C-alpha cells in the first residue's frame, strides 16, 4: 500500500476506467468483426443461385444490430440510474459488468442461431451499457476532489477511445489469425470478468468506508464540498429546467454522435472508401480513436491547474475547441479522395484531439454547476448517447446506399459537423463554473428557495436576455448580407442555364452568362445603394432607434431578393435597380451593430458583442455558398436559392420585431440584475440616447480616423474574398462547383470559433493592459493577415491545397479584429460608438467599389493567375502599412468629447450575471 499512500482514489479511477472500457468494448466489438464475418463461409445459405455466408449482413441488418443496443440502452437508462441512486455504484455496476460479459460470450452462438437471437443478445448488451455514464458521475462525485474534477472526467470519459483502440487493433489481428473472429468475443468476455472481480474487491461507494483511504487523502477528497447524504433528494425539476444543463446535454449529444460515427463506421469508411486493408484499418482506426487520450489528460491538468484564466473562461475555450473546431474539421472529411487518404486520416486525428478537450469544457461545466448532483447530469448524457445510437446509423442509412461511394458520405459528415459549430457558439453564453442554487442546502438540509422567485427565473434567458438580442441581431445581419452576396456564387451556375438565350455572332448564349463588365455593374449597383443609403439610414437610426429602421431594411432586402430571378430574365435595368435596393438595405447593417453594442452590451462584454455581430459576413458566406452550391446542381436550380433566402429573411425579421427593444429598460424580460450589469460603469451621458452627437470631434479624431483606415483595408480584403473567391477557386485553382461552394463557405466561416475565443480573451484577460491587448490583436488581424495576403497569388494550380491552407490562416488572423480596431473605436467613442461603427459602413461602401475596381484594373481574364498577383499584393501592402500606423495612435481611453461636465457613474450591482 506504500505506492498508493494518499493516492487510493487514483486506483479507483484507473479501475473504474478499465471496467467502463470493457463494457464499451463488448458492445462495439461487432462493428469491426462485420468486416471479417462476411468472409466466413463455415455457415452458408443459397440466394439466387449464389452461396452466401449467413454472417454477411445487409445494411438494414447491420442497422438493426446497432439499434438493438440503442434500444437496450434507452430502456435500461432510467431503472439503472435509479439503482445507482438507491444502491450505489459497487453492486449495480458489477451486475452490469456480469451481464455484459455473459452476453458477449454468447454472440457467436447467437449469430449462428439467427438474427432474432442475435438482436436479443445485443439488446442485453445495451442494458449493460446503460450503466456507464452514471458510474462516471458517481465515481467523480464521490472520489474526485474539486481540484481534480477535470482529471477524473478526462480519464473516465475517454473509455470509448481506449476501448475502440484495443478492440479494433486486437480484433484485426485475431480475425486474420487461425483463431478467427469468434475468439474476439470470448477474449473480451474473459477480460470483462477479471476486471469486474477487481472492481468488487477494491471499490467502495464512500471513501470514508474504504480501508485504503488515509485521513489526509479523505480531507483532500472532501475539501470545499457540500455535505450530502447518500439518500439526498435529487432536484430533478430544477436540473431539467436549467439552461446550463441543457446546454451541456446538447454539446454532449452532438459530440457523442460524432464519436459514435467514428467508432461504428470508420472501419467501414477506411476499408471501403479509402481502401485500406483489414489489418491496416484496424490499426489506423484504433490509433485514431485512442490518440486523443494523452491530449485529454494534458487538457485535464491544464483545466485543473492553470490559474491565469478564470474557471469560466477555461471552460469556454476548451468547449469551443472540443466542439466547435472539431465540427469544422469534421465537415471537411468527406472531400478527401482516395489518393489523399493520408491527409484525411491526419484531419480525423486532429478532430479527435480537439474532442479530447471536452473534459475541460461541457463536462467540467456540468460537474461544477451540479456539484453533488453531477452524477445525475452526467448519467443523463447516457440518454443522449442512446439517441446517438439511433441517430448515427439512421443518418448513415439515409445518405449511404453504397459503402464505397465517397460522395454519399459527404452529407453525413456535414450533418454531424454543422450542429457542433452552432451549439459551441450557443455555449459561450450559458456554460458556467458557478454552482447552481439548487446545489445549496440549509443547515437542516433543505433546499434554499429564493423568495419571490418567478416562473421567468427558470426560463432559458433568465439574466441573459441580451444574448437573445445578440443572436437575433446576428441572424438578421447575416440574412441581409446573404441576400446581397448570393448572386456572386450563382454567377457560376447561371451561365449554364440555357432556358433563356440569345444569338451572338452565330452562337447561342445564355442571357444569364454575364460579361466581366456586366458583373462589375451588378456588384457596383449594391455599392451605389449602400453609399446613398448610409447617411439617411443612419439618421433614421439616431431618430427612431434600431427596431423599425432595421425591420424596414429587412423587408426591402427580402422583397428585392425574391424578385431577382424575374428581373434577370426580363430586364437588365430592373436587375440593377433591385441590386441597388439590396444595397439600400445593406446600408443598415453597421449602424445596427453599433446601436446593439452601445445599448445592450456591458462594457465587460464589448468585444464579445462586436465579435459575433461583425462576423455575419463570414457566416452568411458560409451558408450561402454551401447551400447554393447544392441547390444549383439539384433539380430546383439557381432561382430557388433566391426564393429560399427571401423566405429566411422574412422569418428572422419577424423574430426581430417580436423580441427587440431599443432600450433594455423598456424590455419586460430584462431583470434588474441583468439591467444593472448592462449599465455598469456607463456614464449618464452614455445612457442618454438623446444626447447631441459631436460630429466634428469624431471626424477629426486621429484615433477614429485610424480605426476607419484599418476597417477600410480589411473590409476591402473581405469584400474581395466574398465576391471573387468563388470565381478564383473555380477559374484559377480548378475546383468544381460543389467543391468551390464548400471550400469558400468553409473558408469564410471557419474563423468564427477563433473570433469568439479572441473576444473572450480580449474581454476577460487581466494580465495585460487594455491598450496592449488592442495593439496585439490589431497587429495580428491587420498586419499579419496583410503579409499572408501578399503571398496568395503565387500559388499555382498544382499547389491549390497549399493556397487554401494559407487563406485559412489569413482568415484566422482577421478573426481577432474584434479585439483590435473595433474595440479601440468602441472604447474611445463610448456612447457615440454606434456613429463610429456605422461610419465603417461607409468604408465598406468604398470597399464595394475598391474591390471590384482593383480586380477590373488588373484582371481581364478570370482564369489567368498572374493577373491576380498585383490584386493580392497591393491590398496586402496597404494592410501592413495601416497596421504599423495604428501602433502609434490606438488607445482604450474615452475621448474628452464623450465626457459631460459632471461625470456620474450609474450605481450597479457588482454581482455577475
């Protein structure tokens, strides 16, 4: 016992991990043996005159075999968790282990007996598997000190990876040996019996009752924990109505679906699509599913021991990487052909490494928020896992008819990756490290219930209504932007539409095949509308607020977008007029950003609001290009892209009208606590929406002028990318239409998770001054991106993937501008920040001319790469120069013209909400 002196909890941790891995290995084992079972002709039947193995299952049969486990897991989850609560983990988990071992040993016999018997045994395996997450929760709650929460969660939740690694690697060898696939089941069953015998001997439900735990170790385990009894009443209603817990479960569900996809279908994908041999498949899949374990442990130590960031910030960073960035990588997987299979494997490994960080993300948020009831929250993840056992095979079955057809797998990876990105963004507003009120007890052990607690206090946006405003505003901005950039992608497929033609020099041409000059006019019409609309629209904002002017802009944008196909067919002048009207609507976007930030953002969340609201260009490009690429090549055709975008605009602006209020004081869903946070450290002048605007001082301020210069050159680069990258990728780099839509969409949206992380660092990091953070972020977003941009045109078609990777880096650099010139402009102008940010709209107008003008000046043939080099080089050089100038001008100090003669702070509740 010398080795385990004061460390007995780690023996319990390792033993629990091995038992969890064994139960998981038993259920996933058949996923790999499918590959070698089909070649076993010891038992056969005749089908259409052909001899077939009874173990060569059809796609539908495989689906049923997997769903049988899911059914058992779903049915077993609730009673199993009640058994845990009633009897503890020792006896309950032992019963699950014995059940798993026996059913696994019977699988070969059941497979020979028939599909019905096999499904019954698989159902029993599912019952055993339903015990796993409750075991994780109880081991963590009972045995983990609060300072080692992430470490326990990291090791206990990586059982899927290690079980897949061992199972796939060992089974690949056994299948090709003289033993055959049956012995894989026998060996797994024997290992399960041995591990659960150790569990029975060494595990105790309460550390206080364990002979191996010293008094010193017991003090460490119980430090800062609330006293609880084994039979404490579980506050189920409060748990199931908590927005934090629901956010945890959403993250868990989508990430578990991805892990299930890897565990269940990567062997098939590697063997059938990437054409690896059986032994290679077993080895590579095993490595992929296990490679994240060292990173998982390292992430756990960082999460537990790193003290330079708050616990909440660490949770948000780890969760963004583990869910959001992993989702982005997953989307790319299906686009790698067989000759790039090594790259595909590398991307999948990076994706799994990202997922490894979830122990410091949503898992840790669950454990710290639910405290002594964490086992209930974590065990409920089992239920999300049950759904994933149905959802994952169902999605694959829906899209994949031929396992070897790579194109059929592309939508599978997209369907799983996209929700991960969305839920990671939502998590930034909800995940927390603070214990819930329902974890607190009175001296008598009763729950503390706030007096005057209202039903609204249990709602999703309690004390967070500003985030609902932020999300709806972001969707509206994205919709208006999508409507105007939509035609940039449809140019590619419109030219092949010969439903309407004309004769030119004896050649039949489509009326939608526009010349370079015509495309330039179509784009400049938007720029003209934006320039003309900027001043009057901004005056409307100042006079009437954002609610109705932005609604009017949305209606104009939706109506003009809907009419574009008709105008393109009937009249060139009408098309230009509708594009002009789209520009009028688009002129409303930056003033809306400014007003939402000034009115609704606490000073401590300025960068976060700016980050999300200003990334609408990227997300709109991502959605528009990706969706339009699919719609264009479908039977619907390019016109339905316009109709669909118009409908989406109507929906999001209906939400805007219903939820948005110009002043938080007038919003009935804003609590006093939240209002106090929004107004904290804002002056009376800042809160006065009727104050006179010092236009002269603003327009002569060197800081503001420098902000606008940085904005102009970066906007020009973004407009250039959003407008011309589809053409550049298709004409110069030689990507197909669908590939172009996917890559451009991914490129323009891939930086969003980093943008939000940069915002959190800019707002929350306290070890540097605000000015130093502004200069640092601006140098990366403007200067470094400018240097990278210069190199783009020098990549030939043969190095198109290197060009794509370089552009990804460039966009990631630009992502941090929310902590650079945007934040400097906001903090310097304070209550007049909406004017400063709205004026960026004017720089965007100039960019709408400058971008196409620059291309028109140098590029006469879209497919000639050398003509694009001066476009990228001149714009990149301008970015570098403006960045250098900013180092001497930018500041975080409020300007003198923002201060009234008497400066009074608004009293604010110091409590964070």
